[in-house]
C-alpha cells in the first residue's frame, strides 16, 4: 500500500453520532444502557443495541461519538467492569456517566 493512503478498513468505517440512549431498569451503571440512538443524515431515527454497538467497535466497522459539551467530540469506547463489557465515553472513568447523561430515545 502506498504511503499516505488510507487502508480499506479506515475508509469503510462509519463514524456515527450518538444523541440518546435506551435505559434498562437496572441499578448498576454498567447495566443501565440497553441501546444507543440518534438521527441519520437524512433525519431518520436509528437505534442499535449495546451488544451490536460493542461488536461494531471491536470489529472496526464503526466508531461512535457524542458531542459533550456541544461541539466537542468524545469517542465512545468499550469498557470492562463488574464482569460486563459496556459502552462509555473515552473521558469517563469506570462508570458510563456521559452516555447516562444523554436523553432517552423517543
């Protein structure tokens, strides 16, 4: 591959903005997120289960991010804690506080 050119996986990976979450009724923050969601470029709502989003990140098919505060991009990463794999913002400690601060998906 020529220097300076993107690899196929880099050009095919989607970067998707997360604007809301679907919560569970669990008490532990590691188990509170059921799904993430937002709006497509066309304005259509979308949702993706936490498990599917984790798989997309781990398989390098997509990256997810939030704007927090507005205009500042924070990547969503995969965390491990209390025997569970879960989503959190890169700046969060062990608890996914940034995602839990998003509104509920309607």
